[in-house]
């Protein structure tokens, strides 16, 4: 899939915004924990926080997808009823059907 320069720029900006937001959340989590970590310990905390956050987000996506799959059949049925063309009433203008097999 090829993207134009503008699309790539937008994706880069979104990624940068996401990383900045996550960095703020990591800093807030560290501050809220009351821990005073420097250097390697701080990096380890950040890595574990991000790892657990990804795990939580994955689980939430799985739950959401499962709920969506459960609700889709009912949605499809509602939409089918809503958009289904009303069938015209069946009126027969011809004579009643006559059997062509010989009578015994």
C-alpha cells in the first residue's frame, strides 16, 4: 500500500502524539506510585508499564471484538427488516390451476 507524502506525514504526527501521550502517562504512573527511580530502574519501570499497558489494551480489544461478534447477527437482522422492500401482495388474475394429469 503506497501512501502519499501527506498521508505519511499525518501518520507520523499521530505516532508522535501517541508516544507523547504515553510518555505523560508513564510519568504520571511513576509519580503516582511514589517511587523515586533513576536511570536503569526508571527505564525498567517504563518498559514494564508499556508491556502491561499493551497486554491490557489487547485484552480489551479481544473483549470488544467478542461482544461485537455477538451483536452483529441481531444488527444485521434489524437492518434487513428495515431496508427490505415490502413484497407486493400476490393477486392472481389468471384462472385457477388445472391439473393436466388424466383423471382415473
